């Protein structure tokens, strides 16, 4: 049995404006389109309202076949 490993470059954005060190981590998984840091701007989305309320660290992950996250050449 052999194992095959491969790595892809997958773009993501982080916003730690509200993070208080022991708060939750929120992950926004982008849809079928290019990721944008706009989604992590304070006041832009419901997730960011929750991040402010709960002191969360927020991430946005770009879909692996859209935008700059392409696993194939």
C-alpha cells in the first residue's frame, strides 16, 4: 500500500478584529465564485455581527475550483 500526497494552494482571508483570545472561530466557506475579504469587514455580514458579539476569530475559505484556488494546472 502506498500513500500519495498532494498539496493545493487554497486562498483564505482572516479577520481578528473582534478576537479576544478565548472566543470561538467562525469559518465562512465561499460559494461558487471568487473569495473576497469584503465578507469579513465589520458590519458587512451576519457572521461579522456574531463575531463582534462573541469575540470570534473569522476566516473565509475560497472554494477550491473558483477564484485563485485551482488544484489543477
